[in-house]
C-alpha cells in the first residue's frame, strides 16, 4: 500500500468540493439565465433584475 501524503488529504477534497461548487454555480446560472430570458420573452420585465443581469 503506498502511503498517502497529508497534502493529498487536503488537495483531493478541495478539488472535489471545488468541482461540486462550480457545477452548482453553472446549473444555477443556466437556470437563472433561462428564467430571466423566458420572463423577458413573456413580457414580465423587472427593471432592477434586468439591470443587474446586464453587468
């Protein structure tokens, strides 16, 4: 059995958590983008939300 260095116990979970967070952010961004585009298409315009989204 190769010994696992203490650094691996820090790096591996960090990358795993980072991947999960990035995936959740991507899904959330895609959902919000779809939601706002649909709302805009249907004519429900929220000026504050649209102005923040244009940043």
